[in-house]
């Protein structure tokens, strides 16, 4: 009989799940959330939007197809930890370069398997997301990795989870944004668009390039003057982790840029636009994370199957002067999934159209963005641009 190294997941509410170690041996702490996707574990792990979070995969078996460098959404994993009913130690996939466990060990991802993930997800759905700690016995007691944690040891980790800093009110983008601007290589010349990086995914940049855009990725703190100095045709606000409320510098930039350029926001970028217009956001009980969220397009009546990863939502009713109108809603809970400015060529969605779970239900949004850019009157005679430019004094 093969003996397995013990591990625990200790939650701030005092609940402790006992399982087995997987991945990098050690301990980690973060906000425990769940994702209902059946595939895409590598994309989830390397999505900067998960910075600060321990992700529970509801699908019971993870790791079967290994890890392929082509499926990275950033240059490394950003999840704080990973939870599965069972991880596969082997893989079968001609595209893969290594196993999931080797990948986790390479990048220091601490994980736990063998717990009742159904019970954990029910707890999160009922009580909301909580902070938690994953700890491996092999890390705390290297001479006895197969022994159980004592009740006293478990309570130490419960307290550690409880004392960990909340994601609420904390700027998580500073940990994931690019330190320097960079241009994404394209095979053809197109419309130059500045992409504000709040934790952008590689696939988003690739989709924008596919529709004829020359992407220039800039740090989250880039100012309106610096953006305009690049002489772009459009502006994109990316996805990213955490609470959008403390990103006041981003709200200010989005407000000052509104009307100067056609603008498209995804996920955190969508929330930033709502806050920039004077609205508010709220934290959801357990959020939307998965590749099976139904969204209704209010303009066409079509329903899109979408990929999502967010724990906050925009309250459309809080935006003054009806500056934005709702364009998409979630059919499960009625929360806002998309909006468009009533005057400027500015629109956004809460979900991820680049992820393609539909598989192509939402690709039209990228086409719409390039159409907005092509139709925009950027000349000095544009009343819309003049009014927007007045806010910057240019």
C-alpha cells in the first residue's frame, strides 16, 4: 500500500478538511473560491485574476492531460493554492511537456487532494467565500510526513487563516501588472490600441491582434497623458484580480479618457469603468467562476455561454445620469454582465469573450471594438472628442 503525505485545509470559520499533499510541499494562505470548469486548469492557474486566491476545482479529476507551454495565460501561476478531489500523477497528451505535479513543484504551487470538494463547495455557496490555509505535514514535520495533524496544530492554521489580510479594500493589481510597456508582435499593421494591464491574459492580447489591432501593453498606473502620447486609436482596460474599489488611480484615468478614444473593458476593466462613471460595485457571495455561465444579450436577445472569473459586480442603478445602459445580464442571478456608454464609444463586459466556451458566442465583441475604432471621428472637429479633451486640458 502506497502511503500518502498528509495535508489539511483549515478555514477561518474553524472547519478543517483532511487530505493529502500534492504539488509543491509547503503551506499557503488565501481566499478559497471554486471554479466549475471541467477543463482549463492550467489557464486558471496562470490567470493573474486569481492572484490571492486558493481555487477549488469542482470537477473530480484534474491533471489528466498534463501541462503545455502553449496554454499559459501569463508567465507563471498566480493562484495561491489549488484544491481537487483527485489529481492525476500521469498524463496523456501529445501537446504536453510535463505533468501537472511537476509544473506545480516548479512554480511553488501548494495543493491538497483527497478532500470532499462537494462539501467544501456547498459550504462556500451557503456561507460565501472564506479565507483558508493549505498546510502539508511533510513541510511542518519532515521526519513524519504521514502522521495526522494534531487538533492543536489545526487550530493554529485556523487562526492564521482568520488573521490573513482580506482581498476587500486591497489593491491586488500592483502584484500582477507589467513593470514596463511592451508591444505585442503582429504580422500586419493595424489600429494601435493601448492595453492597460491590470492582470491581462495572453489570450486577450492574441484575440485583439487577430482582429487587426496592434496592441501596446502598459502598466496599470499609466496616466492619460502617457496614453495619448502613444497616439493610439483605441483603449482597452484588462481583467485583473481583487476588489476594484481601491484602484482610484485607474478610476481617474478611465474617467479622463472617456470619450477621447473608443474603449473596451473586460472583467476588472468593466468594473473600473462603472466606478469611473460614479457608480458602485459590491462583493458577490461566491462569485462567478467557470465556463458555463449563461448571459443574455439585451440588444439581440441571444444567449451566450460564457467563461467567467469574478467576485465583484457593478450596480448599474448606482451610475448617475444614466451614463451607462445595461447590454448583458446573467441569467442565473440577474447581475450585470455588460454595459455601454449612452454617449461615448465605450462598452464593457464582465465575462471573458476570449476564452471561447461557446465556443464563439462572444467573439463578436472584438469585432465590435474594431468597428468602433474605424467609425470614430478622431479629428479636431469632433464635438464628442472636444468635450472629452476639455477634461484633460488638451
